[in-house]
């Protein structure tokens, strides 16, 4: 099992939103030390953590990770997929680090917060369809494989449709086990539809709690949530035996999903908000909602947040090795 840099959001942002555009970097040496501390087999490093114009530094990072038999995957900002020059820079950094896989999120916000109308969302998807189609031959010239994350933006079927349309062997999915709960998608559907396209993963467990406007969702240590992780890991292994499992355990406040408000639905079509689909989600997912409060970082000191972060990552690593058969 690898660790995503977002596992250490508290250290990076002292409890702030990990998806802020001014997010602090977690330097590679600190990240390497944390991987060793928690017994991980590697790291999913964000490109912003790396000095792309310093080949010697990149070589030193690779040497340090190799010395501890740690693999490197990358997380690439979406802007690097927009031009041949930018992608060449990202792919060059990957080659210098020995990384052959990377994840990318095409939207930095959440679908139900980022778009005011269905037309805005359709413009977003059309724009990326055009960009990825134009860049297809560029992707195919490099050994790097890119996994587009289901990042609270694409329903599984929408992402599958995009990938089939682009039809590029170097383009697949970073399969996040929990994100599509925020889109009222049954996690079984997410895994079954996206597993055949997995390039990499964000392995996580999730818990939900009801609210007046809908529900809150939060990452919790593996084995403490409501996802059937053993079955999901088995499905991914069956479909993509070479894919690594990368833990993303973000220690933060729960995320609100206000699906009982009209604003939530503005970027969805009628099929997505069909009453029967919502009813099924409520019966299968929200019926497992917790009665006790979900973890909150707000109100804790920085030291208490870091202690919680360490506790959550350590518990997840233990469960991954002991129950899921993911060696650490």
C-alpha cells in the first residue's frame, strides 16, 4: 500500500481545505520519512511538491526513495494535461523519479458547489473532452499512465463514457472508493464500473451522518466505516492485478452533501435526481448513517489534529495489512 500526500493534510495546512489553490507543499523528504514511519510501500507525491526545473534534486529524491525500496506515483494538477509542453514537463519529472502512474483531478471543487447550472457542467465536460482528444497522441508518446479521479465531479457512467470516447491506452481512472457517495451513487456501482479502467486508486473507508439538508460524509480509518473493503479490493485486483492501492485518509471536518436543497441539483440531469434513484441511495447508504458524531478537526489544537492524523493513518495501515492483504 502507498500513501497519498493528502493523508497528511493537517501537517500541510493545519486543518485547512486540502484543495485550496494555495495549498502548502509537503516536501519529499518529510513525505519519505512518514512513509517509512507508517510502513508504506511508496508515496503518491503531488507535482507541486517537486522542483521540476532541478534535475539533480529529482534524482536525489528518487535515490532516497529507492534506498528504502519505496515506489513513487504522482498526482498531477490538471493544467499539465492541457498542452504538449506542460505534459512533457510532467512526464519528464515522472521519468526522472521512476514513476509510471499518476492521478489527476479535473475539477478542484465539488460538482454540486462549483456549477450554477447544468449548462455550466456540460461546458466543463465538453471542454475536457476536447482537450483530452487533442492531447491523446501526446499521452501515447510517453510511458506515463494517467488516472482521472472520480473527484466528486463525474458519475461513474459519465467517466466511463469519457474514457471510451477518448480511447487512449494511457488514460484511465484513479478509482476513489468513497467520493461518489457525494453524488448519491451506490459505491457498488462506482467500483464495478470504474475498476476495469483503474490506473491507480484512492483506497478509503467512509462514514455518513444525517443532517437537515442531507448528510455529512467523512473518511474514517479503514475498517471503521461502511464500505465492504475486502470485496472492493478483490474486484479491483481481479480487473487490474497490477494496480497499487494508495491510501487516502484525510483527517478533517466532514463534508456536507445538501441533496435535499434545490441548489445541490443544478448541475445534474433529471435521471440523476430521479426519486427512485434517490430512494435506493437512502435505503442502501443512508440507512447505515451513524448516530454518533463524525470526527471534526475544528476546535482541536494543531498538536491534537496531528495526533489524530497519525492515529488514523496507523490504524488504516494496520487494517490494510491484517485484513486486506496489502503488505506494509
